[in-house]
């Protein structure tokens, strides 16, 4: 028990330290005492990391924070329905690449620039320049900041370090090497298990966010210079085909129904030699309670295609509802500022949430405890070379993702990809006009 | 002698006025709360849905704009509507038939005295009583071809595994399997209640005339039980034609659109793509299908009762 006591003591001291640090700055943190604010949150590792600390913020400011957390699909629906009803939501998590166009047009996003510039509302040491420029730019509309980055996500090729060493296979650096490695491991008996080469998302719309890295690396794109669908260009078709063939020939059975949870489960069961998915899932792979491959995983950037390595960078942000009242909006800003301060972002990174702040990655504390430096290097490299536009540049993102997802399913099933892509491109053009 | 204050007299007259009003119009007053409730939660939403079906409206972007029958014209150009109809007919046809046949057979089996029949029946009812989303989530894991328990069991006794929900060819039968597992007990319950209420005389007469079991079933039980069977089918079809929980939880309409019923597609359009106008038009079509099916069934039930 004494150990627990010491932790409690340290925790209490840290709280006191933070409160006094805050008091020392330019912001009066008590200025909205008694205000009640409501945040809708996605069930995300960042939320898990910040949730237990909310009481600290409440004590420091006297603001009552009601955080409601939902799994992603329900979260998106609930957020939209509540905002449309003009309800009592003051702040929410948002993936700008998915929803910002729609939400901005609907007036659901409050520009934050005035708050950031106001020394009575923002501490100097919160340091807006410390955030990665790409995701911050992604969280802006018409030159206005509409969200504060809470994480940066890129997809990595994760592979079984132990098996690649044991069988002396080269870690893939090109798409061709990726296919060769996948082929090598497919059907191989390892420790009594029959392996598959690679596992990927294949479930229609859900797969587009990973497939897009192949699209870009093969030189394809969502739209061409005239703003028309480019899904049926030879490069885009090549990306559909490569992705579909890879999953059909060297992936698990039933590829067309693999969402990230199925795909990561197969990898964590030790049944796949490689997986390509978001870097945030490191916290799943490396959790020895859930994963049979913890400690055996290596990480690298996407292999190079004909157009080189072009991963996407996406991120979640915290935003303030445009429909809330000015006072609650400002109280919500204090909350966002606190949740994204250097200490909290570093804590989240320690818990495996890839941070959107340079200072967190550079902190000596993180560097000395980093058990997966290749993950850190791969993530940072991907942020550097990554493309922030990962969704189709259209108003109705979910609909175009759905149409694109049907081509991915056809590609996995080995159907005529060119015909399917042509049909999808026509649909996409039609929907964009509407 | 004390005089009654004028206030009290006035209140009394008001009260007696109300009570005489209620007495005179009982037929209006007593059902009023239920009628108002129904109006608020059934008529208004259906009316609003009907209105939206003639508008173009992306949720959050402006207000609904009247566009006449454009949404209904779009229905004929959209191949996912035809696909949705096909999947709906395949899924509902197969599952309703199986549930009705199995439900009847099991009810016949339960309709006799045997030791422990109450316990067996209680266990048998379980799937019907369980929460749809919870059991669907469990089925989703069990049906996974790589890590699911069904393929593990099949392969461990030397049979080949199936792709279950992960292949366009087997996804609908796999979903039907879950639906049948869950809902056959409901049909059984209704039919069993019907069987218990049948008169004994025709059976005695038939036995005296030397009819065998099959003949008794075919010429006596089946005609007598028909109205109950049709009623059970109606009740079940109401839910089944717009089956949502099981399909959405297990496949979300996948792989591709292989298990996307019209109802599921209308949900996706309205709440996934935020196109409330077109989604409402799709919803109207589903509504009409369920309505027509039930009017036909009701006719059949009434004529069956006339026999």
C-alpha cells in the first residue's frame, strides 16, 4: 500500500503544481466558474487518457464538464443529430478530413482564432506553434482555425519482426517487395499455425482510409485537375487491383468483411505476418493481455509504389459548437486549451496516442521510455511526407467513400476492376453535381 | 345557518358541467389520451416522413426544398434499390418460410405431455427473449471465418468451414440462420396457444372414423390452426420485412451490398449520407410494401376464419 500512497502524493503535488502554473499565467482560469459545458467524445485512446483527469480541470476552473463518450459509428450519428437539433452541445471531437466541409457549411464550427490571440483566454506557454503544421492546417477552413489537434494518425506497415528475422525475409520497401513477402508467408506453418501473408481492411467504405495510401503511392487520386472523379484513371485502377489482389491472394478468408477490429484481431492472434493499418493500433498490438504478438512487432512506412511513398495523415481535433452560447463557448475553449496542453498531450503519447505536438515527441521523458523507436521513426516520417487530404474532397464524404468501397470489394472478389471503377467514377461525378 | 361562499358554488357548477360533458361524450373523451398519443408518435412522424419524401434535404445544410416526385424517379435509376428489393425478398421469403414451418412443427411436438416439458420450453424460449443487438454481436464473432467458433467446430469434426457472412453467396442464408434461431420460438408460442384452444370433438370423431395421425393433422389441425398461423406470420412479417438489428449489427449490408435490404439502404442514405429527402422516399416504399403485404395477409386470415 505505501507505493500507492506515494503515487497519490505525487499526483496531488502535480495537481497543485499545475494549478499554480496556470495561476501564474495571463489567464484567469476561474473566470467562468459555475458554467456547465457538455462535450461529445468518440471512444478513442485520447478520450481514455483525458477522461480520468477532467476532475482536475473542474477543480482548477470551477467549470462543470459533462463528457459523453460513444463508439465511433454511434458517435458520428449522435453528434450530427444533436448539432442539427441545435441542442446543448458545446464542444465535440471531429475528424476534420471527414466532416469539416459539411459542419462548416452548416455553421456548427466556431472559429477559434480570436480566442487563441486573446491573452486573457490563452496562455502563452500553450504555444500554438508547437502543433504539427499539416494537421493544424487540416483543422482549418477558409483560413480560420476550427479545431485543435489532439492526435496525428498515419498508417504504418507493421510486421512480425521475429518471423522476418527467422526466415531472413527483407522488410518490404517497395510494393513489389511487399507482395513477395506476403507471398512467402502465405500458407507457411509457423508454431503450429498456418499463416497468411498480410491482413488489410476490406470492408467497403471502411477500407478506403487505408487503401488511399496505395492510391496515392500508385500515382492515383480522388479527383483530377478539372475536379472530376479520377477513380477510373489507370493509376487508380492499378491501386484498386493491387490492393484487392494482395488481400485475396495473401490475406485471410472473407477479406470483404474485414474492418479494423477484425483485421487487427487476426494480426494479434499471430495468424498474419503483416498488417497495414493506422499507427494508433500499436497500443493494441503491444498489449500483452490482448495480443499474442506483443514485443514481436516491427514498424515501417508504407512501401514505395510507382509514385513513391505517399501515406495520408489524418487527425482528430477538438472543436467548439457554433450553436452554443458565447460564455459556454469560452468555457469550452478553456477546456480544450487545458486538454491539449503540453503535459496532457505528452501523457497521451506515453499511453500510445500519437501526439500532434512536436514537444511531446522530443521530450527526453518520452525518448528514454520509448520501447518501439521504429514506430516513432515511422510515424514521424509519415507525418513529414504525408498527404493531409485523405478523404475525397467533396461535401458528402460518407457517400463517396461508400461508392469507392464497392470497387474495393469487387477488387477483392477478383471481379472486373476497370468496369467497376468506371461505374463508381460516373456515380461520383453525378453525386458531386447534386 | 351558514351560507355557502359564492366561490365554492361556482366551482361546483364548473365541476358538474365537466362531468356532464364527459357523460354525454364518453365515446370521445375516454379514448382521447390514447388517440392524442398515437397522433403524436405515429401520425405526425409518418406525415413528416411523407412530406420529406418530396423534398431534397441534406441534414444540416439549409432547409428541406420541395422537388415534387424527383426522389421517386431517382428510385428507378438507382440500382441499389433493385438490389435492396431482391435481398429483402430473398431474406424475408426464406426466413419467414423456415420460421413458420419449424415453429409449427416444434409447437406440435410441445403440444403433448412429457416429463420436463416446462423446462424444455423455457430453455427453448431463450433466443426470443434475448436482446437482439447483444446476440447479433455474439453471432458476428461466431460467424467470422478465421476466428469464429462455428468454423472451428466444423473443421474439428472434419467438415470444411464456410465463409458464412464473409461471402456474397452465403451471407443471406447465414443471416437467415440467425433470424430463424431467434424468432422461431415466437411462432411456436403463438401456435402452441392456438393448438391449446382447439376443440376436442373433431379429433374424437376422426379417431372413431379411423383416421391416422397424418390425416388428422392434414384435415383437422391444419385447417383449424390456419387463422393462427396467418396471424403469427403477420406479426412476424411486420418486423422481418424491416429487419434491422440483426443485419445491421452483423454485416451492415456487406460484403459490398450482398445483404443490403431496402430498409437498410434507406437508413444508410438518410443517416449515413445525410440525405433525408431521398431516404424518406425509400422509407415510403418500404412502408407501402409492409402495408400491402399485411392487407393481403389480413384478407387471407379473415377468409380462413370463415371456413
